[in-house]
C-alpha cells in the first residue's frame, strides 16, 4: 500500500497500477476498514479501481498522523471481511432493447446468441460506483466482447440500459447521456434517491446477468 499526499487535506492510498480482482479486493478491504475504524478527522473515503482517497479535516489531524495510523493498522485492515452480496439482473437482450447489438456482433465476429452467452456466463465484480449515482462499473468482461465506446455519446440512454465498453459492462440507473454500446435492458431499479442506501450496488458486490 503506497501512501501519497493529495492536495492540502487529502491522502491517497495506491494498491496497484492495473485494474484486477486482486487489487480490487485490497481496495475493498481497506475501504471497509477505514469506514469501520472511524478515525478522527476523516471527512470522506472515496474508493476507486486501484486507489482509495481519504479526505480529512486539517484542523483536526494531519497527513503525517493519518499515514502513521494507517501503517500501524495495515495488517488489521487486510483481514477478511464477509463475502460480498450477489445480485441477479434480468436483461432483455437485442431488438429494441439493444440498439448496438448488431455492431457488437459485427465487431466481435459472434452471433447474438454467443454475445448473450458470453455476457451472462460471468459473475462480475462491482469495481466502482460512479459516474452517475448508482452506475456500477462491472468487470472483468470476457475479452471476446471487447468493443470501443461510441465515437460520439448518445444524448439520451434509457434507464436500465445494459452497456459494454472495452473490458467493462454496466447498467444506466436512469436516463442520461452515455457512450457505451447498449446490448440490452433491465427493469431492475438500481437507484432510489428516497430510499437508503439509495444505490442497489456497492463496491465489491457481485452481479450475474440473466437473459429473459
């Protein structure tokens, strides 16, 4: 675990340079540990694919103090945590639900049935939740389904759209702009601003897509 300063009141924990399940698991354990420890002066903890950003109150603690505490507790934070939750997401693939399915088939050389089989045969990990509230970045995607993002993002992607881009897949929690290749749609509600914990998925959860 590399500890770096991040601005005047930030501390950045780096666990690797490449996105992988092993690196993700280290990020997840440290993130959960930091939340549970409730160290004094911490304002926010923001996990990402390979890092964890800790924002602190400079009037209550310092970079050096926090870095020292984290080093002392590094082994403790690497200890086991309960298994992540597993979610099943029903998806209608292709046709009007997947406007980019034909492109994905042409680019990959797979039939639509093979695309669906590849997409549903993997249990994905939620590496991060962003760029929209509740949007899960899921991976790793089968390399056979590697496709580039759209050259120009769509102005409107319907709520529940299931997309793929490069080696990730995700679900749009509500209508928004977006540049991923849409291959299907789910009716599952991913985000509810009026019902805690708001987002259906949290970092570390596992997701299996089911064709319906």
